[in-house]
């Protein structure tokens, strides 16, 4: 990604509501945008919030963090998104409130966007036809390299929707369970990855594997495996994949080799699981990574 490319991140912003009563600002694309801002990428985040107290909190948090709010739409009819988070043996599950403001991102309220962008989005935002149509409009209107982060949240997905979606992107990230569902005809992880790369115009597939690390491959490259370098006392794993994605984007921006990008993404994700929720409002948290990576 050259310096002239602008990073545009599209999708949901919401509040993760935890069993202990705490509410943490989140949503996968928002989490990615938040981290990218901290790392100096200045993304344009496109989403929609309600005309309510939580919507104002989102806007204020973005402004305080230095993020542009040009892509943040205001909805008078639908509330800001919420997700009830619960845990089973440490693994989070999500009850995602339907018909939230981010389900209704409007074509008519999109900001002006320069040509030649890198567009990042997940799959959850496609659950509503309105936000899905706006995303499709954006892809057709603006030349973009597309990074898709698959998040298969039951019941908001099916393979009929996901498979064509993968034809629209250059880079793809998903976890090993999602990969198995999408490529069931293969039995091994590497075989599934190679089939995806062979059958589509993808140039990179990244598969996260939880505590086992990550496996990735470029179109004509070898399979690369990276394991966590250290063990963190895990508070929760909410947003770990999003933090990983933010450093993948950072690596594309700075032209880091894939192996180095994966190592740094794994390093940052390992730190994020040591905090409550997916984002942290403390710039000092990022400084050791900024210093070590010389960005």
C-alpha cells in the first residue's frame, strides 16, 4: 500500500456489554480503525449511530482519539448498536442486537472519498440489505484494494453469501473453523488455504488459530506459521482478531515482509487479550510497539 492510498474502514460500531455490567466501545471494524489510528494510519471510518446518548459517546470517543468523524452517520430512527457478550470456558459468544443504526448505513450520506483506497470490511455488516447495498455501491464507485475479515456470527451468514463475497477482495482473513465451513471438501488446513488461493483472485489468505497462532500464505508463496511469542494473563479474547487485522493493515502500509507482519500482529494481539474488551483509551499502551517497530 503506497502512501497515497487512504485506508477506509466500513462497518459496525457498537457497545460490548459484559456480564460484570461494564460496557466497552467496540464492533470489529471500529476496533480495527481505533488501533490503526493509534498506529498513525488515520483511517476514514464509515458507520452509523443512533441519535442517542451512546451515539454521542461514539462520536466523542472518536474525536478524543483524533479520528475523523466524516464517515459517521446519525440515525434518528434506530439506536446505536449493542452486543451482549457471554463466556463459555473463556470463549466469548455474542448476542448482536438487530436493526441497529449500523445496519442502515446510507449511500446518500457517504462522505467524499478519494480514488485509490484500501477498503477494509467484515462480513457481519452484510446482514442488512441497506448496509450491504451501500458497501457494494462503494466498491463499484471507488477503485479499491479490498481486505475482508470474515466473522461468521450465527445466524447472520450462509455460504451462499460468503463465497461470492470472497471474489471481491485481494486479502482475506478468517479463523480455522470458518475456513473449514467454507472449504469443507478439503480436510487439512493447508489444503483448504491453497484451494482458496487457487480458485479466486486472492493474493493473501490469513488463518487465525487462537492460542496456536496463525498460518498464512500468499498466492505464489510458502505457507508461513507464526506462534505467540509469550503468554499473557488472559482477561478476555474479545477483539483479539481485530487487533491482529489492524497490524496486518499496518504491515501492508509499511511494506513489511509477511513473516514480520504476522509476528508483529501476533505480538499485538497477545497484548490485547490482557485487557477488558477490544479497545483501550490509553496511548501509552501502544508506545512500546511504536518504538520497537519504529513507526
